[in-house]
C-alpha cells in the first residue's frame, strides 16, 4: 500500500507537521527524504530496508554513491536528496561557529567538530581561530595525516594564528580508530602548542579529540 493511502495520522510527513520531527523514527525521516517508493514498496519500506542493510543511518550515509545507487529503490536522484539534507545539517551546525560570533557554547563546538571530523578516514588536525572576545575568525584544517597520526608542526600553527591575527585558539583532531582517549603524543603536542603560542601571547584554550561516540576536552581534564 502506498503511504498516500494510509490514514493521515500514520503518514510520516503529516506526523512530522503535527508533532515535530523528533517524534519520527530514523526510517520515517528517511522516507520523507526519499519521497516515493517503487512498485509494491512504499518509501518507508525502502527506508527500513536501507537502514537494515547498512547497519543504521551512519553506515548508510557514509556509503559512496556507486554502492547506494545499486540498491533497488535508491537511484542518483534520491542519493542526491539524502546527501543534500546531510550537508544542510552540517552547515546548520557550522553557523554557530561563523565569523564574528562569540564562541559561548562548548556543546555547539563539540557538535560541529563531531560533524566535521568524526567520519574522516585519516587524522585531520584543525584550529578554531578566535579574537580577544572569543569571536570566531576562521576554522582552518591545518594538517592531514595517515590513519594513525597527523604530524603537527607548532611553527605552522603559530604562523597561521599570527596571519589570522588570532588572540586565542581551540585545536581539534579526530581518532579514526573511534577511541577518543588522548594518547601520550596528543598530550605532548598540546604542551608544545601551548608553549609555542604563549611565546607570541596567543592562548590555547582547549584541545578536543573526536572519537566515534565521544568528543574529549583536554581542558576539562586539566591537561591544557
């Protein structure tokens, strides 16, 4: 049966409008993005099948276009719709860190860093450049490493911060292993960055490590 033939109180789109997106399951939200099904299968049937096949939303959204477009009921147009929605979500998070806005919410910072770094296959080392009032100047990806480590050079970080006229920095990197626990190398580079930046009167406010399910703040642990 087509979703259009269901009672209005059971249709995902109508339920979202009446009760909010938070009341819908992952499959129902995905079905709204897919919009249409195929002969004998509703959009919700396809959404449920996709989530099961890929082991959840994350597995689905991380899959490449070629893999997804081989799945019955999900061609290039639907792939584009789903990934457009994903990119909108990323940009929504990024707006909390836009140039000129004070950085007042540690949770917003965590959410953005998780969205930006969690699913990278290699380590990426980034810096949030801030002015004297902790307003965002820029978000820069500074180093990309292998799957095991990124080679971070304090001199390059200092030069970039000076070029941006930053008064303070928050740095972050991901652990592709999924484990956010800081390594001895992470602690060592944090100390080196803090000391190098301090020589030119730039404060290192925090170093976040992004794992699979957690974003660890070294400042909260007293390690910055």
